[in-house]
C-alpha cells in the first residue's frame, strides 16, 4: 500500500532474517560463473538513513542490526553479513535488499528492481544512479513478477516482501508466485512474511497454498522473538523459500541458534526450520 514506508522498520529483526537469507541465496547463485538475475518486487528506497525521523521514531534497528553487531557471533555467514552491513552502519545507514544485491551480484548479473510507491521509487532511482546493471521499474511488483517470468537468463532469485497492511497482499503473494512458478520452474522465490498474533491465520493459509505448488521444494524459516499472545505488532517473522539451493537449509540450521541468542528478549523466543514440501 502507498502508506507503507520501510524507513520506519529498516534494520529491525525482520530485516536481519530476510537479508541473511538473501545473502546466502545470492552467494549460492554466484558459486557458478553463469550469469543470474535478481528480481526485487518491493524494493523500497534501497538504502536507509538511520538518523531520519522515520527510523528515530521507532528505533527498531536497535533491537535488530545493532543488537546483532554488538553480539560476538562466531558463525561465518553471520560474520560475513555483519562485515558488509557494518560499512553502512558506521555511516548511520542500513542497506536494503536492492543495495545488498548490488554488492553481492557480479558484473554479468542483472538487477530488476520494482517499486510502486511514488516517493520511494524516486529515492531508489537516486540511490542507484549510475548502476548500469540495475533496472528500476515503477510498477506493481506482483504483476511485474509474472510479466518478467521467465527472465533471461533463467537462473535467478526473486525476493518478495510486501507490507501485508491489507489482507489482499497475502492473496496476491500466492497468486503471483504460483503464476510465475508455472512459467519459471527453476527460479528461486524467497517470500518474507510477518508473524502477527491477530493475523496468524492469514500467513498460515498463504504458506499452505504455496507449499501445495506442483514440483516445488518449499522451506519455511521462522524467528519468533516475542510472546505470541501479544495484542499488537509482530512477534516474529518468516521466510518461505521455494526451490532453495543445495545446503541452504544446512547453513540456516548452523546460524539460527546463534541469531536467536543474539536477538532474543526472553526464554519464550524460538526458531523453526521446516520443509513444507520436498521432492524425494
């Protein structure tokens, strides 16, 4: 929706989980010399100023990226992510998913960045001025994904993280991913979603529908940091990954305990790593 601005939430615990998964997936694609495409359906501004009025109003980054930076993490993938992000944090900034993709993609790879919010797409264009491999699209990310599928080259990653401010977002995720997957069976689709006590049934229904897609391996990752009984806000978030690459689950299994330990507020915090669908 046009009312949503990610600047209020940049660098929070949901961003940390999402961007760790994104980094792992992009690095897996980069293990081969062949070019790939990165598609971001809800790009936002690309880079966020943590001294801005939006970020300072919520201070969500203090319980996310700042808490992780202060922890003494040993997992090599967490440390790689922190080394990358710390370059921005020292300048009071946080890199969104398009900026992380720019840093992790190679010269032969391309970035297709979609954003529907008028102001955000202007910020995105400003932040990516002169980046020849990045293509900015002022369009609805759901329909844009379907229109772009299958891309050339056919190796690639889709990151989808709508605001979920309206119930229709859950339905649009299912519809667009299903249609894109039919056209692009080999694509990797990474879908972020919030864990909200009052809307738990919506995310559960969405996950069930995506897990039922024909010929798709589906891995679900959840990080729960607050009691599920709370009345407002997120108690955690999740990432649903369709067609995850080999050993992606093992990488997550290794880092999630340490990530949870760094971000948790109390003993009720937990994580889950489950295959919702897997071919034999």
